[in-house]
C-alpha cells in the first residue's frame, strides 16, 4: 500500500508565503515524476508544477517566478515553496506521483491540503 500525505496548507495574507510538503510511504520501489495540482471552488483541477526524478521542473505560467517545486529523493518527499501569494492561488492543493511498485508503475494522489490567501 502506498500513501501520499500532504501538509503545510493554511490561511495566509496576500504577499505571504507557504511551504507545502508531500510524503510518500509504503512499498515503494522508485518514484518517477511528481507534481502539484490545485483545484479552486467551481473550477477544474489544474497542473501547477512538475518535477522529474532528475530534478527538471516546469511550472504553469500563473505561478512561474513565485512557486518552486523540489523533492528529496532520500525522504520520498515533494515540496512546493509558494511566495508572493495572491487571492487567486486559493485552492485545494494535491500532490501526484508516478510510483513504481514491484514491476508496475501507478499514479497516486494525496488527500489535498487547503491553501487560502485572504486579508
């Protein structure tokens, strides 16, 4: 059984910062690409940022220059550093990982963590 558990969400004022974490646990052979998604009320889930196992990252235009995705492969943990937060960043943030379990790889999702940007 593999689990992804997010933490670090909360309420922050516009211009503030938050750091999200996502820890993977269970019978993991290896972790390939990892990503953060978000879903705002009434909107579809959207891709925020991705990172390969080698550390290559990509970002949605809406967060480029403000958010930084990173990972600690030794700890099977994904991070999202969010700076200069805006009210439109308010959403539930989900981590996603492509995890190899024995001979097959599967997509796993965390339960989500709420980020609210408001004064």
